[in-house]
C-alpha cells in the first residue's frame, strides 16, 4: 500500500475533467496528516445577496470529499473511481469572503482490503467550510471507491 498523496498530476486531472471547478477557481491548498484543504474565492461564487452561493459551497464540499476518497483509493488501485452515495449539509452563517473546505475521516480498517478484493471501499467524511474565520457550513458525506470500470 502506498502513502496517500495529492499529486500535481491528479490536481490537474480533476480540473481538466470537471469544468465547473475551473469556473469556481478551485484551489488545492494542502493535504497533510490526513486532512485535505481546498478553497475558492468569493467573487466567481457570489449570489444575489453578495455572499457565497449555496450551490458553490455545496460543490466545494462535495469535490473535497470526493478528492479525499480518491486520494485514499489511489493507495491501492492504479485507476480508481469514486462516487458520492449520500450527503447532508447544514449552513450556519453566510460566506463573506474566500472560503475553505477542510475534510477529515477515519479510514475504515477494511477500506484497502475491500478495494484489493474488487469490492467497494466505503468512506464517511466530515467537512467544515470556513470563511473569514467563521464556521459557515458542515457537511457529512458517504462515498464509495472502486476500480474504474
């Protein structure tokens, strides 16, 4: 098993294959000690009230969880795919500036084993969205990973 890594090649692949993320001006900030951080500027993600558009906030959380799942699936599989199965999101305060998603998860003991056996690896992620030092949203997602078909 390899160490989970967010490589520049994978970042480029994501941006080239999900055009929405380029429009959002998504940034890959960091992946360290099992914590993934991604962010977006407010300007291309603004709503009619001058705050962050809920769809953009949700998209950032969703792609952050998906990327986290893929990073861990790539430790076992050369060509994995991941998909979201279920999610909930709660909005706590308006996004008033640059906003950041921070993703964490406890990797289940059988995640890699399931992938090696050709079964779905299952992962629950927790994501917090912050803007200007304020917790603006929380997200829980359930993702699966498997060998690309």
